[in-house]
């Protein structure tokens, strides 16, 4: 797969430095932005999966991906009360 991709990128005129970076990222077990095993990822996934608003935004944002790749649409929870106030204590990190 990596060889096919690098060939296609080279044919399209992508700079060899960028191709090498992409190839190394594909072949490594973890990318710079990987979130697997992150406690923050688990926390925000729980928030998203329990929020009608967040799930509807995600579904609309990636609608064509669901259709194109045949992914099942996620179940959107029914609201059971006022909107969640989950962003009140969010701390942004730099």
C-alpha cells in the first residue's frame, strides 16, 4: 500500500521530502497526532456519544464519507433534558 501511494504521489508531482514523511508515517506504528489510549480521547468520545448535538454535527460533517465508504450511520441519542454543559470546565492546552 505504501509503495502504491508513494508512486501516485510522485507521479502527481509531490515533493520527495513530503512523500518520505508520509511514507514514514504510514509505516510507523504511531503518528504524531495519534490518540489511541489517550484518557482525553476516551473522555471526549463519551461526551460525543451522549450528546445529540455533537453526534448530529459529526454525522453531517462526515455524511459523504458514511455514504461513500458504506459506513453505518451512528445512533444519535434522544435528548433527555437541557443541553449538556460539558464545556464549562474545559482547559485549553498549548
